[in-house]
C-alpha cells in the first residue's frame, strides 16, 4: 500500500504558486515532496519538506533521494522555483546573471535529470515547467532579458524532453504565465499590471493551479506550452 499512491515533487514550495500546488496535489491524494530555500517541516505526514537552494545539485539529490526513501516513487515534478529580475539589459550585474541561471536553469537541470532517472524505472511520469509569455511576446515596458534567456530555454527543453521520453511513458509540458497575483507584486501595482493583459486583469494563483492539474490528467498532451496569460501571447 505504501507505494501505490502517487508522489509529486514541487520546487519553490514555500509560498505563492508553490504552496498552492502542494495543497492542490494533497487534495488529489498525492504525497508531496516540497522544497524551497526556507521551508519549515510540515505537520502533514504525507508532505516531506526538504529545504535547500535548488541551484545546488546537492539539494536536488536530497529532494529525490529522501522522497524515494520516504514514499518509494516519483510520479510528477513541477519546476515552479524561479526568479524574475526586470532591469534594462545594460544594468544587469554579474550577480543577477548568476542568480537567474542558477535557479531558473541549473535548478531545473539537476532535479529534472534525477527525477527522470526514477520515472524511467517504472515507465511513467509527468514534468511541468513554469515559464512566461514574455518569452514570445516581449514588452518594452517590462525589460526582462535574463528571464527570457532562461525561461525561453525551458520552453525549448520542454519540447526536447517531451520527444526524447515520449516512448518511455514520460510526459513533459510547460505553463507560460502572464503576471500573477503573488507576494512578489505590491498591491499598489495591480491596476498597472492588470492593464498589460488583454483580459484586463492579473492572473490568480488558482488559474495557474488549474492549468497544471489539467496537464496532470491530460494523458495525450506532451510537449505543450500552455499560456495562462490573459491573452498576452495572442497580442495587443
């Protein structure tokens, strides 16, 4: 019985979208392995909290090895951890560059590689990346080259992995976001940010969770970039 229920690994799980995903997967009766830099132990025996910097491969190794030791399987990985630094291109610092590539790319690479190795053993699995619509639809008002560089890379990697592992039962998708109401955005910016979307509002965390849960159950969908962006990717 211990190994029959599915297990989801969620990065960036301490707040916002990540915390909501932990709850959503638990509501679906998944066991959850949650990781973030600052993460307190859970009162829920079915949630394993593994604190650490996702840019460090040793964190990814702990997340997957402890998840396997506790629950015996890995079924889903949601690569939610990410950082967004909006600056004019020439004002980015080396520290900005290292941080963005560390979390957004190295963080994805290490834990995804280790998760797939476990998924391959049982011939099934699902991986979801959180990316952004600005990759395809840049805005002069939101200078974000480092985010486009890294999240664009994740979009490309999503398609590549989906094809590489399609015959091995592992699906790989991405959710490309507009601007979502999270602790990252002060309330006083909401009106301005809402206007950047053709639907005239910011996204809710529930909009993102709904899209990921759709992909979780969509067994014939792989290699897809689902835009949850209020119409941004369609144009203005």
